[in-house]
């Protein structure tokens, strides 16, 4: 079946440290992957995406890595800030009809 | 902010009633997707509309239906509400085959 799962439901890091959030997927035919951030009471906010023909993509303070061999992707957040506290979802884009398949999410907490 | 708006923000209904949720897409986007997010879970794809037609559907019963209008705004209708329909309903707009941007959601409570 299709699924996008996350290794850890919660992650706590010190302010200023780097955070790494991991995600496993099962469908090797996926087109591309997206990371969303969801703060309490809000809709998911796009962070960064990566297509299946890429291994790495960088944004502002964020980097996404895709390892197709082991069907794994990760989101790295550099120098985490209190505003980074949220639930982070990876989502797999199913291509046709752009159906997004989300994982359960990882709650990132930043400690002062 | 994404430019995607949803109304109402919150809604309380009783079991068996019908509900209509509304979504205005971001300027320049012609595709709207709807998702259901239960508490503590990731969003689940309901269906997508492109050029006023349904363009893909998730594992939801027919009592979940939708519309897309010429201005690309959209409605989600749910008939015969059940307690398990209580959730945050999200719409996302996009250009075809492009990134989906989400609205703030409508929190539906079914009593």
C-alpha cells in the first residue's frame, strides 16, 4: 500500500542547534516530495520540495535530502529558532491528480 | 500568507445534517484540492477540482461532494454528517502539476 511515514513523532532541540526530521516512503514511483510546516490552528505552510531526479535541495535555512535507494528523505533546519516550533509533515505527490499523501507528522519543540 | 481563504472558520453541526464549506483559491491558480485532517493526524486527500471538474478522488464516500466555479473557487459539501466527520477541512490551490498552497482550514465539529 501507499504510505509516507515518519521515524519520530516528537523532536526537541536547543535554540540555535540544527534539527533533522526524517521521513520514509514506500512508493518508489513517486514524482516528488514536499515538506510542510503546520503551526497550531493554521493550515500547512509550504517549506521546500524536491523532485525525484534530485538528491538535495537547499532553501533559506532548510535543506531537503532524498535517498531513493532506501526511500528516505529528511529536512534539515539550520540554527533553529523559537518560530520553528511546529508540526512538520512530509508529503508524497502522486503525480496524477496531484494527490498528496501525508505522514503523521513530527512535532518539533525548540528549547530556550 | 498564501492567499487561499476558507469560510467559515468554525462550524458546529449535528449528526445527519448537511454542511457546505467554501474556498477561494490564490490568484493565478486553477486547481483546488480538499483534505480532511483529523486531530493529531496528517491531512487525507478527499478530491481535486480542475477546470470545474473532479480530477481525482481519495477514499471518501459519495456523501462528500464538491464544486468548482468559473473563478476557480470551490465548495465542499458533506451530507448525512457523522461524528467521525469532525475534523479540520483544508483546501489547497495550485496551478496544474505545481505546488499546493493551503488555506487556514475550517474546523467542523459534529455533535
